[in-house]
């Protein structure tokens, strides 16, 4: 999906949520300073739905610098990334991680016409810097890439679900492609959003994802607990252009065993064939055959296990955290309930990686009356 369409869909959702917040304050019988206090108190506290796997989840952040690789958006500087890790843990006590920083919330909120505190105050389920629960080399790895202009936080629910099912998960914050706060206090903005070079974004994503894999599985890993990762079982996937970047990473780097794309146009589509498992999951309109020509082209080049699935009643961001968060404020504009969209997204992705990284059977990946919202194309 083109970034301008993507941002328009986000804006429509955001305006609906903003309308709900405005309405909730309009009835307050306050004046002057009390009006401000009422408006602040009216901002609801949202929460990422709890994961459904058998493990508690921990999380930590990594700051990665690809020394010698020039940032495409700020020439003359090294490419920097922020990565959030999630993983199973035995620890259940301790503070849970913030959804995003106040600065990230303010910038992303301004993009969506939403109060920044609505986003930065979202509650999550993972204990900060908890110790991983795993023996060395036992956790399959899933690397996630968010949509263009989307902070990596918008894939938190999916990441926590995977971690609760025994996966190590790395969500990548691609610098200058969304608001990102670094450990030294800097917060960068989406500079790439003002440039008309979407193909370069997709190409950069592919290189970023391979670099993150290098940093997590190399001889001198960036994460002190990286020894729990099984480098021979790795999947990559993402939302929107993050899905396109994941496809590029798979074509270029055979260390990725499987990949998926959540409603993303295949910008900078690599013409080479892909012989490893790949799943395409689309929203109701744009995920239909013939609607996005890049999907038809990509499908023809997939030579391994493959699925093309449309989720009825959804729009572009329904399978991210926006599905359940929108439902919580009563402003889900989709035909499909946001909590059900969340359930479907988690089931599809966990089922996909279970199948291809663990060799388990996942009925959700085939037509079934248990999942009537799913359409299987070219099956």
C-alpha cells in the first residue's frame, strides 16, 4: 500500500478516536484551569491485550549502529537502529515496559491528530530487563518490521504473543522512518516521510533486517542474552512496507527461513524467485487478487510453501495494535471487531512460525469453519 494511502487510513482512525475524546470532555461542567484538568483526566488508559501463551514475557531495548553503512536519509552519518527484544521469562514481578516514549507519543500523535499521552501511556505486559527463560540456543527468533511512519511499538501485541509462546522477538525501529527515542535522549523524526522514495525505504528495510540478524547471532552479539537464540530457526515479517522489506531480506539473505507480509505493497519488488515459506495476509480491499498488482507478481515468484489470505472486515492497520486499541475507546470503524482482528493476527503469525520453525501443524493456515473471516486465494 502506498504511504499516502496508509497515512490517510491512519488519520481516519485517529480522527474517530479524537472525536470520542472530545465528546467525553464536552460534558464536563468546568471552566478555566479545570477544563485542562478534565481534558487530561478524560484521556483513557489503553492496554495491549495480554498474550495467550504459556510463558510470562520480558523485554529489553538495544541500540545498534551499523558502522560504515551510510544512512540513506542523513548522508554522512552511520545507520542507527533501535530494537526492542521480547522473550519468555519466569519473572512476573517488576515494572512493565512503556509502550513508547513521551516524545515518540507526541510525534506520532501529532501525525494522527491524537494526544501524545494517549499513546505513551498504553500499558504493556512485559517486565523490563527480565532474565530470559531458556537454555542456550533454544529460542527460535522472529524479527519484525513496522509500517512506514509507524513506531515499532505498534507491533507490541504480536511480539508479546510470540514471546509467550517461546520465541525470541526483535522489533526494529528504522531510524528517520518513524519517531525513535535513543538511550542518550535524542528523538528523531520521520525524515523519509517527506521524501518520495518508497522503493528506497523497502530496500533499506531489507538491509536493516539482515544487519539486526548479524547483531543478534554473530560472534560478538549486541544482546548480552543472545545465546538463547537458535540462529538456525529465524523468521522475518512485518506490517505494510515492513512486509515488503521482509520479503527483500528473505530474497537476499538465506538465513531467514520463513517470512510474512501484513497488507504491504511489495515496493522495490525483487524479481528473483523465493523457495522458502512466505505468507501474504491482506486487508479486505487491498488484499484481494488484482487489487495490488505487486501481490500478484510476488505470488508468482514464490516457489516454496505459500499462502495468500484476506481477512474480511479489516482495513490496513487492523492486524496491528490499532485493532484492539481502537476497540477499547469504542471507535473501531472496521466491520470486524478489533479484538477478533487481534486474535486472528496472533493466530496466523504464531501458527505460521510454529509450522515453519518448529514443524508443528497449524489448522488456521488452511481453510476452516473455525475462521470464517479468512479467505484463501490461489490455494
